């Protein structure tokens, strides 16, 4: 089979799928991206990089800026794909992430090739992440803000129109899309790596925070993970909970993973960085020597940190579910999660975790204290979280379903 993968940061969600097809004889895999591929060069695999030829125009209307950016990428990707076609490659299926615009014109390059699109999230004028946080987000009744959100979906809606079929990781994420498209969606998670498992010899593990501090299983470790420390992932609620956490558990060590500068989602801070802004709120109310912001770390130390964690906190707006939550579940962490979607899709209060009000630092601190104080409960919740993650979100469960869907779409058994 000939498979074309299109993803701005390939391989992204396609890493395991791509490797599967390359292990089979007779497949030709082509990937298109803006960056180099981490997939090793091998027989039957070809990677191409597209380069936009221009930037955004001057004086363009702000509400069109995002759409223009995606069209610029789409044009560059389409020109490259036309060259690939002229070299004799015709895909039996195109698997792509439409989020950055690259797929917009590909139906006009290979008109007969079915397209399976990876859909992450559709912005909504009302509900979901929009105006969820009244402290930090604009009023959703403001027509200008509603218009801005509506225009952000231009690329999404155009791609939905020519997708043969769609795949998304959670039912919540599917629910963000217009209902008229739901019947053309399959809900299948990407799959959590086998490496995310409980430690076999927990007492031999250690995590070096800095030259002066190495954590072991003897420490009361609380973990919090964001790609960037930002409100969309509850940084303000967690930081505001720190003084109360330390009052209840003065010996605890709090380790925060993620970049303090910039944002992955939502608006950038107007004055400096979000993390610094909220830390300034609690200055003088907490012991900073027991709160460690360690930035981004590589995968193996990240897993070790979670294996040592006694209480893992995950908070999010109603938005895309982070892999880190499912990895924490798979490892067997005792988790305090926000009672928001899509967290409630994977965590059930007092069954495999504890759920709290996203906006309540007091509740966050009390539930963290509960896990540190009641180790029997923490271990029970962690064991169940592990079992549920393996049953529903492990790579062994998800990859076969993904591959079956690709075969169905490629064979035109669905979507036509």
C-alpha cells in the first residue's frame, strides 16, 4: 500500500502507525512536514519538507490573519505534493492533521485518494473553552470575540467538507465539532507508550531536581505537568493552591514540569509570563525552596518523576486532553484532576482518581493532602487508574483499531 502522511511536525500522532507500515513488506510510506522526520531512513520511506514562499501580507485584516497563514502553508504543501505526484507516487490513502492548513488543496492533487483526517478540536463560540474562565477570558457575548472564534474555524470547516473520514482521541473532542459531521468520526486514542508503567523497583529510583536535591520514594512528591505553565492547563489554580498545600503538608516537595515562558494554548500574558504573575500573588505565603520549576525534561526522566509522584495534579479548561494525564494514569499515579471535560471522560471520582473544582485552590490542596495522608486510598486509586489506562488507552488497544480504520478508509469500505 502507498500511504501519505501529512503533519506539520511529523511524525506527531503518526509515529507508531508509520513504524508499523514500514515493518511490512511492500508498503511505500511518504511523509510531508515542515521539519525533519525522526523516523529513521529505510527502504520504502521518503520524507519531504515543504517551505512556505512568503509570509503574511501587510495590513491584512486581523480576523483573516490565521486563515491566510494556513493558506500559505497549504499552497506550499500542495506545490510539493504536485512534484511528488509527478515523480509517480499516488497514495492509496492520505492520513493527515489539518490543523495547520496543509491538507486544504490535496484533494485537487490526488482527487481519488481517500483522506483520513486527525481532528483535535473545533472552537466553539459558546461553551467548551470559550469564556470558561471569566477572570482571564473576554465575555463570550461580545460579538467581536465571537466573530474571532468563528473565523478560527475556517480552515477546520473547509477540511471537514472534503475529509473522507475523521479520527479523534476522545468523545469530548468529537463533541466540539458540528453535529452534522459526527457520523463521519471514529473515536480512537493515539495510544499510550508501553514505557509508561508502574516502577518494578520503586525503592531504587531517584530523580535529580538540582545539584542540591535528589528525590526518592521516601519523599512526599507532588507533581504538576504543562507543556507551558499557562491558564488553559490550570496553572493559576494550582499555584494559588501551593500555600495551602504547604500548610497541610509542610514536608512535601512540589515539582512543576513545563516552560515558564510562552503559551501553547490561549492568550499570552499581557505583562510578562503567566507563571511569574501568579507566583507574585503568593509571594511571602509559601516556601519557594520546596517548589521546583524544572522546565521541559526528556521522556525517561519524566516517567521516573511520575513513578515517584505521591500525588499528581492535572487541571484543564474543557479542551484537548493531554497525553501526560493518561501517562500518569498508566504509571499508576494517584491523581487529583479538574472536574472538567475531557478529564471526566477518563477519571471517575474515588474510583481511579479524585475530581475537584477547577477554580478552587482550597479543594485542590485538600485532595492533595488526602492522597498524601491516606496512602492506602492513594495506592488503590493509582492501581485502578493503571488498569483503566491499559484497558482503554494503551498502544496495544489503540493501534490495532487505528490500523483497521486506515484499511477501511483506504479500501473505501466507509466514507463513500
